[in-house]
């Protein structure tokens, strides 16, 4: 096996022997990977902010309003009907509907429907008293990659969505992707 190298003076290519250093071994070592970012809080300290995150979520839950409804089609062709929960003009959580009959789906439930059977009037009618019946549950789970607390929100005994609170236990984390979807597709 020979490698080809270009002579910079003559512009001609020449072959190296099998023992040349160009073939398998690079001239410089690869750079080491970067070190992970430093944590915002000491690992033990963030566990103490869970109760504060729940208190913040309960306070935010009093001010949640319903945004627009939008319909998107999955890559497989399935229809998803969503509505945003708004806090300070940003979507902070998403509620999903059954496209067949308009029922509010519990989180994690997925109905495979390929054509819309319910009208927007029926969906907005179901949402008319939705915000007043939301219950922020007293508990929090921690999401490691996002460094935030997730607090479940229930409606009629079903967990329908989660509210994300920053690791400090005070700030609400908006759902930027859903906010853009609502602005683009909302009716």
C-alpha cells in the first residue's frame, strides 16, 4: 500500500514507501473532547428546590390560559390536535386531543387517526372551562439533561401535561417549539 503526496515545488505527485508516516499515523494527535459544563448548583443543593418548584408551579397554574388550537400531521400521516397552555404570552405546556371525538388525552396516550372527525367549535367548547379545572399536583420529577423540575398537571383525574420549572425552583421554562407551532398553525 502506498500513499500519494504532492510535491509543492514541482507540482508532481509521488509515491511513498509502505513505511511512510503519512499512511496510518496522522502528524498531530486529535484534540481531546471538551470538559462538561460546570453545574449551576451543587448536586446536593438542587434537591432542596423541589418544594419551591412545586410552589411556583401552583402559583403559575392560577394564571394559565388557553391558547390557540393547531393541527399537525405526523410523518406517518397521523393527525395530532394540540392546544397550548399560555403563561406570560408563551406556551409553557401542551394539551393533546383525540382527533376522532375531541376528548382531552392523558399524557402519553396516542390515538392513530388519519382524518379529522371533529370541528374546531367542538374543541373550543371542550376548552371553555378547561383552565379553571386544571390541578397542579404536589410533586416534582427531575429531568437531568434539561436541569429542570417537571410538575404534573391533571384534569378530570388524568395527568394531561407537565410544567417545567428551572432548577432554581422559581422560573418557568417555555416550550419554544410548541410556541412556534401555535404561531404558525394556530386557528
